[in-house]
C-alpha cells in the first residue's frame, strides 16, 4: 500500500523525497492498524475483531475495484490517466 501511494506521488510529478516520505508514513499507518487489532481483540473479543476487519476488508476491495474501473473509464473519456489520478489522489 505504501508503495502504491509513492507510485501515485511520483506519477503526479511530486519529488522523490516526498514520495519516500509518503511511503514511510503509510508504513506507520499499517503499524497503527496492527495495534488497533490488538486493542479491538482485547476489549471486544476476537469475534468482534473478525467482523470489524471483515467489513473493512470488503470496503477496501470494493474501493479498489471501483478505482480501477474509474481509471480505465477516465482514460477512455479523457485520453490520459493523469486527470483520473489527480482526482483519486484528492
């Protein structure tokens, strides 16, 4: 995920240092997600964590599917990927 954000940052013309910083910050976010897993499991139980994580995973997968489709549609409509990538980065 961090490398995806870095790739988008580079595609939008952002400096390499900023793209690397973006990747590092995304790595910290992933670490925070793992900590949240322990907190939810401790206070709400493993079953609640499974339900919560399942809902988040479904939303992320739907978002990824919509993003890929909209990128292709934007490319067909506008002739370039850049406007679609700028919209998705906003």
